[in-house]
C-alpha cells in the first residue's frame, strides 16, 4: 500500500465514522427523549457502517502476518518465558501437607 492510499483509507475511515455517528444519533434520537427524531437518517448510518465493514475486511486481508515458526526475540536474549516457569501450569492444584477435616471426620469422637 502506498502512502497516498494509506492516507486515503484513513480519511475514508474518519469520514465514515463521523457520518455514521451523526446519522445514528439523529435517527435514534427518539429513543433518548428528543421529540424530533428523523428516522430517514438510519439508512445513512447503515451505509456508513457497511463502508466501515468493507474497509475492515479489505485491511484484514492485507495485514502483515508473522511467518509460522518464528518467534520474536526476548528482551534478555534468553528463552521466552513459559507458563510452567511462572507457576501457572493449569494442572492439579497444590495440596496442603495436612488433610483438611471433612464433615465425616468431625463426627468421629
């Protein structure tokens, strides 16, 4: 994507967002206590939403992806931290050294 096209995409995004916010605000004003809502603004809001959705789909298709199998370098240069190193392994919970009393244990004399 060229710089000019990137600026154009940004301006289209900002314009469609502003128009959509204004249109939905005018079209749905009756729900918020304003007596003069104009429902003819709703199709304008949905058109702006459609433009934003098409733009997001186009940008997502061109988003740079990281090659599989490559990891970013760590800050210290060592191995990346894993969940096991932090103690959050997701396995069984730690046990205590003495068993806790159950209701059956409390009834025994």
